[in-house]
């Protein structure tokens, strides 16, 4: 099978290197993955923040099998279907009553891109046609389609595709472990949220349509703002008639120990983008949960021409929605979100205990079943290892060799195990990470 790898383009990896020792997953079961050689790995990343209820879950597999025998595709230009309707109702049951519409997509990039389009069209249809600009964070990630990429603030993801869509602006993220200019973390967080107001005023409020952000900035290093940050941001958006969009593709569906980060932080957006954990990866599925404030602007007579002017072939696909129905139903029946909260808190405790053992761990941060560990060369000064040392990536590879899949960056590793993990599973995960850090420290050049 290795000889076939050269015919497949894998995301974000240099294929000449990958093809030398390809990582080929053949099957999954529970919290484990198995490669083509039969080696088992704990899936410490839930695939990629997706498989919350575990691999090969019979409840979801059987639901997909049953739906296959009834209807696998319905024409989205002319119809909807029972699984989509039932899933929309189930989704809305998990959010406050001021949400009443769901727009389904087949992936997170489609959902965030759809929310950006919806924001622009909303303002055009409510008497503010000049509002088109979007503000987001540097280091934030919102997807790979051109509009979502324009909102993304990561230069290594953007620069090869520039110029991107006009009208996208970025501000600095609240990295409370590394506040600049000697500021206290609380002062820096306040400055970060006030940047949005400064940019809105600087661009002119009549031109700014929306703010989009990940409630926890995963790609920026699992940055966790305080509830006060979101309360202030909500006030700013309301003051200037700017829509607030939460990109909860990762943080939604129990990942933080609540159904959504909006619930965890006590602030709800105008548009809530969800995906990944909604179907647990059993079929491509994402969506935008639309508040009444926004949804009413798209409800009119045919002659009004105010319908949402965008769609996708696999949006609301009956197979995907059947998977979502089964997955969310399983989560409710088995109290999966409660487990994520309780076991996620234990994961945080164990990672902090790991920091007591290793001086190279500068910070541990996260919430629920989403945690990050930042490595430093000097804990006192918080000086990072040189990027060439690739410390976090080496820890990732050492962990994989020991049967654990996590995500590594030059000075960081990320954990997002399935929401159904037990404390015993967490002990195994942290034990492997401990051994992997020790190995990398012992083999530094």
C-alpha cells in the first residue's frame, strides 16, 4: 500500500518526506486507531477534533446503514428531507430559544464561509449596504476556502494564495502567557478586546459587518480568554450593529465540557458555526445556527428576493444528517458532555502535574477535552526553544512511536481525546506523553 501514497495529496505535509514513512490508518474502534500493520494508537486528537463519541460506534453505524436503505441523497435545490428536519430540531434544542434556523453544510470551511456571506447579505437587506468588512484575530484559523482563509490570521496558511478577498482585518489575540510591554495578563486581555472597538471606529462603523473568532484559539496555541472578554465583545458588537460570529467548529458539541463554548463563557453570538463533533466524523456535516435577529432578514415573499443566495450540493445530506441525529442522540443518552467536563478537568490536572516534573513545560492551558502544553527553553524567562529544534513536533513523533496520536508544533503539543474517554484512558495518554518528553530531552542534539 505504501507505493500508492504518492498518488494522494495529504494536508499540510511535504509529500516527498511523508511517502518515505507514511502513516496509513486502516480502522478504528472506540478511542483507538489501527494502522495497516495492525499497530494500535490512542486517538488523542479525536481524529482532528472530530470523533467525540469514538470510532465504530454501533449506534451511529447502524443509523447510517438504516438510512442508506431509504435515501442517500436528496436534491438540495428543491427539497429537504426527514433526517435534516429532525436534526435541525435536535440542534435547536441544545441552544437558547432565540435561535430558530439551521443552515447545514458538509464541512467547517463551508460553514464559516457561509456565515461571512450571511453577515454581508444581512446588512445589505437591513438598510446597511456599506457594511462588508470582517474583523478576526491574527493566528486564528477559520478554514481553507477563500473567504474563510481571508478571515484566517495565520501567514503560513495564507501567503501562497494572496491576494485574498478584500475587506478582512485582523487584530492581536489575547495570549495571556506572553503579554507584551510588561503588561499584566488582565490588562493585555482588556487591550485585546478593546482593539475591536478601535478598528471599528478607525474603519468607520458603517463599513464593518461582523467579527468572527474561535472562542478558544486552537491554532494560536489553545488561547483561553476569560468570560469578561466575551461580555465586553458582545457589548461592542451591539453598540456598533456588528454581528458576532463564533467559529465553534472545534469547540462545539461538548469539546469544552458544555454543549458549546458560548454556554461555557456565557455569551451567545448572532451566528454559531458548528461542525466536526456534530456527526463525530461518520459523515461530513457542519452548519450555521442562526439567531432570530439574523434569520428574519432572509424570510420574505418570493418577489422580495431576500433568500440566502448561496448553497452547496451536500448541504443537509440525509446520510450526514442521520449520522448527526444518531451521534447527538447518543451524546444525550449517555451524558457524554458531562463526562467531557469531568474527565477533561482530570486531564488538565494530570497535565499540570506533568509540568511539575518537567522544567521544559512553560504553560498548560485549556478547558474540557481541549488542552495544550507550551514548551520553553527557560521557564523563568519563558524563552522558547529555537524553531529549528522542533521540540513539540519531536514529542508528537515520540508519542506516536509509543502508540498515541497528538498534534505537535515547534513549541507546542495539543490534546483533544474523544469525549468518551475514562480517567484510566487519560492516565495512559499522560503516561505516554511523559515518556515521550523524557525521550526528547535525552536525545537533544
